[in-house]
C-alpha cells in the first residue's frame, strides 16, 4: 500500500512539473507576444506620425501662392487641351457627315 501511495505521490509531483512547464511556456509565449505587439504598435505609431508630417509639409507647400498659381495654370492648360481636342473631334464628325450627305 505504501508503494502505491508513493507512486501516486510521485505521479502527482510529475504532473505538477508538467503543469509548471506548461505554465512557464504559456507565460513565455505571452511575454513574447506582448513584445511583438509593442513593436508593432511602435511601428504603427511612427508610421502615422510620419504620414501626418508628410501631409502637413504637402499642405504647407501647396499654400505657397507661387506653387498654387503654377498648379492652377497647369490644370487650366490641361482643360484647354482637352477642350481643343473635343472641338477637333466635333469638326471631324461634321466633315464626315457632310461628305456622306448628297
């Protein structure tokens, strides 16, 4: 009977060691996970910070009157080119229609 009890105690002691191993592994995994999450959070924070700074600098540059005027001129030039292209296409259509009509 004593040997059976001794075996039972030894088995429960081994089981506790296995549980300690499990708990240690679990806490180690949680610790590593927390470290990785912190690195991810830091990287995301840095990215947002730099994106905000880039947006600010871009808006600051756009608020400069000479830059704003140049951008407006470029936009107007593109619109003028598109309008002239449409006019030429319309003239071509009119010529084609007049050729077909007897």
